[in-house]
C-alpha cells in the first residue's frame, strides 16, 4: 500500500474517531471534549497538508494518480456475468489532494471558531461530534474511487447536514429546515442513483476508472440517449447537493443551523461536493448532458442573484450568493471550463467560509441580530472582522487582485468560448446570464458591506418584534446578561477569518492577478478527455483522433496509477490539448475570449458597485421607492420567486393528498373488499345456518324431545323407595313365571 | 303315613317357602329398616334351608359349601347394613324406609 | 442439531407446563434460557456452515448431501394407499444459503421477543407456552425440506399466533386475530392442493417413489411428463404457481392481500408485532424462493414482470399509506409493506444482485423492523398512546431513546452505513440490471424519497420542536431543577431501562455492523443465490427440456 494511501485512510478515519468519542463521552470530558474535536481536526489537516505537499508541490504532475482498493462484497460466480466483486477503494490525484487540504483546513478552522461561537450551548459537545461525522463523510466523497462509495458518503453528508441544520431542534423552523434539506437532497439522490444504475447495469462495476475504461472502449450496450440520461441523472445528485435549480430551496432554509455550520457545509464544502462529483464524472457526460448542465447552472446563478438583492437577513444574502456562485461552477462545468470551475470551487470555498464566519462574528457580537436593516457602523467596533469580510467580499464580487476574479473570469471566458463554439444563438444566453449575475453580485455585496459596516448604528430603529431571533437563541447566548455593546470577537474566532481572507488573495493561486491560467492550480487540474464516443461536432477526420484516444483510454487500464489525464499530460503554453475536438474547440475559443471576458466582467462589476453606491451610499435613489416602483419584480425577488409556495402547493400538498387518498382507499376499498367478502361469507353462513337450525337440527331436536317427554313419564315410576322397587321385582318375577308356565302349557 | 313320619324333602321345602314368604312380606311391608333387614335375613335363611335340603338328598357337599358362604355373607351384610342404617339415622333422624327417598329425581 | 434447534422451545414449553402459573419469573427465565440456547445453536450452525455448497437442488444423482447441510432425514409417515401407491412423508431437515440466514434471524428475533415479553402481565404461563410453540413452528418452517413437514409447521404457526393476538392484543384484538387467521388459512388451503398435486407429479430418483421432498421437486427432471403438474401440463402448472404465489403473497403481505397486517400489528402486543414483522413476513418470500419459483421456473420466467409491478406497488403504496397514518404503529406496519416490496422487486429481477439484495433485505428488515416495533412499544408502555401528534420535543427529555430511534428510523429509510441501505441498493441494482424490471425499478426509486418523507416527518412531530399542548405527557421540574418529562401512569425509568437497552443495543450493533461489512451474512447466501438464479434462468430450463 502506498504511504499516501495509508495517510489518507488516517485522514478519513480520524474525524470519525472524533465523532465516536464525542457522541458517547462528551459529557464526561472536560470542556465537553471540544479540544478533542479541534485537536483531531488539526492532526487531520496536518496529514492532509502533507499529502497536498507531496502530491502538488513535490510531484507537480498533472497526471498524478495513486489508487488502492479492497474487495467489499463478493458475489461469487454470478451466472451470466462471471466472478463479481464489489470493491471499495481510495484514489488520490491532484483534485483529491487539493480537495482534501481545502476541506480539512476549513473544517479545522470552523472547529476552532466554534469553540468561541458555540460556547455555553446546551449540546456543545454534541456539536463537535456532528462536525466530526460531517468531515468524515465529506472526506469520504473526496477519496472514494467508485460511484457506490460516493453515493454512500453522499447520503452520509446528507445525514450530517440534517443533524447540523436541526441542531437547535427545539425550534420548529429548524426542524422543518432539516427535514426539507434531507428530502430535497434525497430527490437529487434518486436521480444520481438511477444514473449509477444505468452505468452499473452495463459494466457490473462501480469503479470510475473501470467505467471510464469500458466507455472509452465503446462497450456501452444501450443507446446514446441512455448515456446522456445517465449523465443528467448523475448531475441530479449535484442539483440536490449543490442546490441548483430546481432543488435549491433547501439551502437558504439551512441557515437555521448554527452559523459555523453554514460556513462549513452550506458554503464551503458540502455544497461543493456536487460540483466535485460532476467534475469526477465529467468525462462521461455527453454534449447533450453538458448543455443541460450549463443552462441549469446559468439559470441558477441568475435567479439566486436576483433573490439575494432584496433579502434583509445577512445570512440569507450570503446563502443566495452561495447558490448563485454554485451556479457559476456548474455553468463552468457545463461549458467545459473544467479547470476554471474547480478553481472557482476552491476559491469560493475560502472566501465564502470567510464571509459566513465573518457574518457569524457579527451575529455573535450583535447578540443574534441577523437583520441587516438594524446593523450599521460596525466598521469601528469590529475592525478585524471588517477587513477580512471586505477582502472576502471583493473576492466574491470578483474584483481584480482577488482569487474570485481569476476563477470567475475563467468560467465566463469558458462560457463565451462555449457560446461561440456552439454557433451562438441561444447559447449566448449562458455567458449573458453569467455577466448579469456578476453585476448583481457586485451590487448586493456592496449593499451588504454598506448596510453592515458603514453609516451609523441602527440598532435602536428596530421595532420590538415578537419573532425576534434574540429570544429564540437566548439559550445559547453566553452574553445574555451583558449590555448590548458590540465588541470585536475573541482570537479563536478572529484567527480563522484572517487565514481565510489571506487565502482569498490572488498570489496564492497565480502570480498574474489577471490570469489564473498561469498559476499552479490551472496547471495541476486539467480537463480530462471525454470517454464518450460520438460527439456532435466531430467530423470524419476527427473521429479517428477520437478513436485513438479511446485506444489510449483502454491502454491505461493495464497500468494502475496512470490516470485518465495521463495522455493529456503535455500542455502547451496557450492552454491544453484535447483529444475531443469539441473540447478542443471550446478550449481554444475560451482562451481567445479571455481578455474579452475580463473586460466585460470588470465593467459589470464596476457597474454593480456604482449602483450599490448610488443606492446606499450617496442615496441618490431611494431603494424603498424603487422597490415600490417595480413592486411585482421586487416581490418576486423578495419572496424567492415563490418557489417554496409553488412546491408547497404542488409537490408537498400533492404527496400528502395522494397519501390520504391511498390511505382512505386502503382502509375503505381494499379492506372494504376484504370485509365485504367476510360479510358475504357470513351472510351465506347465516343462511346455511338457518337451514341447519330448522331442518337438520329439527330432527335432532325431535329425538331429544321424544326422549325427554317419555323420560318425564317414566321417571314417575322412580319413587326412590326401596320397597317399591322390591315390589316391582316381585311383580316382574311373577309375570315371568306366568309367561313361562303358559309357554309350558301350550 | 309314611309321609308324615319320615321327614322328606317336601318338608324342608315347605318350611323354606314359608320362611321366604314371611321374609318377603317383612321386606315389602315393614317401614322400619331394621325389620326390613330382618326380613332379608329370613329370605337368606330360607335359601340356606333349600341348599342343605337339596344337598342332603342329592349327595355331594356343594350345597353345604354354598350355605356356609351365605352365612358368612349374611353376617357381613348385616354388619354393613346396620352401619348404613346407623348413618341413615344420623342424617334423617329416622329409620323409616319410606321417608328415605332423596334419590328420587 | 437442527431437530434440537427446532424443538428446543417446545421442550421449554413442556418445562413451563410443569411450573405452577404463579411462578412467573421462572417461566420467563426458562423461556429466555431456551431462546438463548437456541441462539447459541444458531451461531454454531452458522460457524459450521460451509458457504461454498449450493443448496436448492440435489447433487447429481439426487443426493441432498453435498448440497444441503446439517441434514436429518427419517421416514415419518408411510401409508399404503393400495393401487394409488404409497404415501411417503419424511422428517427431512436441512439448511442451505436461503435458510441459514433465516435460521439466524429467527433465533435472534425470538430471543429479543422473549426479552420484550417481560412486560406481559396477563396469563404469563399460557403466553409463554404459545410463544414457545410459535418459535418452534417458525424455526421448523425454515429448515423443513419436506413439503408436508413444511406445511405442518406452516399451519402450526397459525394457532399460537391466533391466540397471542386474540388474547393478549389491544381493544379490537378478536377482529384482528380472526382476520389474520382467515387470510392465512385461505392461502394455505391452496397450498395443500398444490402440494398433493406435486406429490403425484414427482419421483425421487433415489427411491423411485413419489415424494414430498422439496429437494427432489426443485429438479425439473424428476417430474413425470404427463402427471398433473408435469412439464406437459402447462396450464395446470400456471394455475398451481398462481395459487401457491397467492398463498405466499398473503404472508408477505403483497398488495392487495396486505390489509390484515396493519390490523394485526396495531392489535398485537409488542413482542408479537416484533415476531410477526421480524420473522413471519419473511416466510412468504422464503416460501417463494424455496418452493414457488424453483418448482415452476418457466412460469416464474413468464411472471417476473407482474411480480415486479406488485413489488413496486407495495413500495410506493406502502410508503404513501404510511405517510398518512396518525398511529405510529400503523405507520411502521405500512413501512413493513413498503419494505417487503423491495424484496418482491429483487426477486422479480431474477439475477444475483437482485436476489441477494432481496434475501439480505429479508434479514435486515427483520432486525430493523424489530427495532422499530420495540421502540414503538417503549413509548406506548409509557404514554399509553401511539398517536404521533400527541408527542413533540421528546428528544430533549429522552435523549437515549431519541438517539436509538434516530438510528432505527434512518436504518429504515435506507441510510448508507446501516444495513438496510445495502440490501435496498442491491435490489435496485439487480432490478435495474434486469431488462424485464428496468422501468419498474426506475419508478420504485420514488419509494426512497417517500420512505424518507414519512419517517422524517414522524421523527419531527414526535421528537423535535417543543411539547405540544395536548401531548400525552407533562413536564415537571425534576429533583435537579431541570425540566423533565412525566408520564401519567408510569413509575419506571423515564428514559430506556436496562432491559430495553438489552433488547435494542444488539439490534443497533447488528444494523451498523452489517451496514459497513455485509459479508458475514451476505457471504452465506451468494453461492445458493447464484445457483437459484441458474435454476430459474431460461438457459437452464432449455437444458432440462
């Protein structure tokens, strides 16, 4: 076993150990065992950092891959298939290494942060236990080498988010939110599961590597449409987990969980799992599936951005911005900007975690006030938070010199390239929605920064509302008794903010602030070659090229450790080489569109910031009046496009209605038939019984009657007196003699 | 005359018949249980006389054997019957057989 | 060995008969001892079992040895019927991969059931007598290899079950008991007819006589060509398959023969619900795998699609009905219907993944549903109600209970890492891989969502949030100043007590362990299931004909 594999097994199991220790023993440990959680996660991060160092820095090879597996289930010699085993295993490549480092770092920081934020909570120890199982599940997704394992951890992530969202389970809204999150994820999961089933049914294996090998060899026995369907169905898993339209509704509600949880799973890692998964299966997505993915991503990015503009809750704005940014990543994958999407996944994880932890610090300092309308002026009271929050905001808005700028522009460049490659028309909608969303992102983040940190404090303006979050959170508020002054948070909450903000700056990823493509990241994560045979744009000559790559794909089966990316290891300065002509075309056009994308998006971002300034800083336009002027649009945005209401009226009401109907059907029709048969049988039995009683029984009764009456007569002879009996004996004897002698005589 | 001087079998049988009739009469008519019991004894002894008479005139000892058994049995029977009568008296405060009819119905 | 494991409970029953009925504790302990020894025997059989032997059919030449294990075979009833030949009924026991898992499950659930029966207060002696009789009958069904013997055990099960529901049940117990009894009897009458038909159609190759041996019946070459159920008589074979299937389907229970189940569960006392859901339902699907399908493989081939459709109906219909229930126990009962639908779907797939999944699901459903019913019993003992809406916020006051409920509920909804997931997953894998049932599988996955919906909804209504105003319990201030729960009629421990933990913890451990590493149970069945798939495959039938 490779030493990296051993390390990664330790990385995987350590958080589980933390969970097991804390769930059972947290009450018996000092400080409820939080040091165990933080310590173990620190160690996990240390190991992951070592793996990252070895893989990324030492090897610096885009095709690096180590794999290991073991037999999990042995089906024996299956008729029609031959020996069949289900394997579980671990694969480490560049993507895994980067994800490992990212997940463990953010998880570690969130653990550290939570020692401050969750202090004094009734279930303080349990919180760290849940964080442990979440980290375990997420690492499982990252390390898994097959679809079955990823599905297992996928659902376990769902479970962890269920537990964490409902951490304040005594609140009905939290209990609703956790259920909603789990169910929305499950809907996505069944799609993903069907996608897995399509692939398994053809190849009898769950391993990515083997599936890709079989696909590349053209062994897919079903039609091309099924393969497209498999891609789209697998993508459904991502739609659920990464909160894409139409299953995005759970994510904003998931903000019912404690804020560190929002940072960890609903911004940085869990939602990223969807994007990560699509990246893993990227090579088997057919062009048709990619269209669907790109349009879903673009629409999600746009829709969520429009909603974020009007929200008042600081966490909801961030939640919708998360949905919007996830839309970008999905869009990126859909248009074939594979590296850019993953780049954005990583940069977004850091700056969004920073934003959420920052908002958590604000909420903590404001004594669980989440409404931005009653904040303001925090710049002076919370300088550390202000600076880090601003850096992360710049990255989210996509301003130059930030990490978000590089990754977002790479995606948008890819989108332009995609639209050009597809020949324009409707496909320009994808980059168009992307740019519009960039504008809106800049606008709502500018609004947020201004409302929260600038101006004067508006705490006193708040009407005394009954549904005050303060009351709901009273039980876990350690500062309950203190006066309402706003202070900077303690070091254990500040340190994570600083680290995350530092990771939102361009130099970490690329020396050139305008071009992420020149950095190590884009070099290490390169678009793998598709394994799908036919492509729409392939011309006869190019078919041969594709065929060659298929042969190569078959070849790497023999040599484990050589990734699918092996054959694309060589890069030239201007981008990548692609075996697939469609990808190659998009790649070249994207590269050409790079400067164009930077320009448009910079203009958009600038426009957004100017708008925010116009509305909220200079007050040239009153936002309230504008809202009134375009009231229908405002309401649409404010009420989140009414998706919750629509789902409630259709899916939920419908399901419950069907449930009641079927239950009624069961109790009255099905059981009614049974009881009806029973009644009929009884009726028949009754008729039969009547015959029995009057005819058959009559005979019996007559006999009894006869015996009875004759007996009543006879019993009178029984006087009970001995002498009567003697007389009778004598008489009888006498009678016999008379008879005897008469016989003698005649 | 010879019939009158020598006692033949007819005499025995006549005596026995008279005894039997007396006994039967006692059993059938007397109300006192002890008298009924005495009647039974008479009947038994009538039978004994018959046995001995036939035995004497026919030769062989079977009749004697039977009458010995009957005497023994009569003794046992008398003992049991008296015990029953005492118990009946204890329960009914009477030895009147006509009043002891609780077996009826 | 097998005779001992089968008749051990009856021996315990005889001992109980000798114990005066006032000595309740002794009666309970004798039963528990018998169950524990039975469990130990089951483990010994498990250890001694060789998973490489196939089962289902005999080896070449008709010898069951080398295919079945732990065989015990004695002539039992031999009747000379004159010119109709002779009646040869054997006492024939043995296990293969199908039955070994069920033997383990039965021993396990019986033991848990005895522990759970500690709360029975009424006529303890009679209760345990019947309970032990039931345990014997169940175990006998799973190891009998003679159809007649199987039938005897099958019918023997009805009697104690009828009384256990009818005497120790809830308010509407007579109705439920009669319904259960009649339903099952209806099924078994046909079984009797088919059994006799089969007897006259099959020749044991070893003796040349007619036989009731299921081993001989499973090989198509042992059938007389022109006999009533011989290969030439296709129509009667269809009829026989269908009526036999209905007989087993009632037990499963399959839509539309399922309505006895909710009633029986709601009325039955907790341990009987546990036995009913944990073991009895498995007899239906076990019967299909042991008798119904291998005896009539060509009819099975023709009806796979229909069976799959009924499986899908069970899954989705059961889930919807569960969603609408107010009574927690009724909800769990409908969830059983839904989960047994997965078994039917897996069987209909007729490939190794599907059938293994189905058999594994039978085992897992046994443990998980036992857990669910025990948990329902725990709260019913305390609150004397099972209305879901009469609770709320229990998680704050009964944390251990809530924790185990969470594990059980998530196991039931098929969370990975818990055993139910693996079996459901492979049922779907199998069903999708088979072209016959592919589209059925695609519809059935909806069951995953609705399964999650009703379980999570009930979890939320009972355990999360705060106490409802009309809840079945009060909140009082405890001695330590903390708010604590108070039930009106309950003096025991508020959270789970030692006995309840002793029943639940083993099940939780098994559920988690088999969810992570299924091979200890799955490894027992793979060879047999592969052979069964072969027996059922059209290729095999072509060879025979």
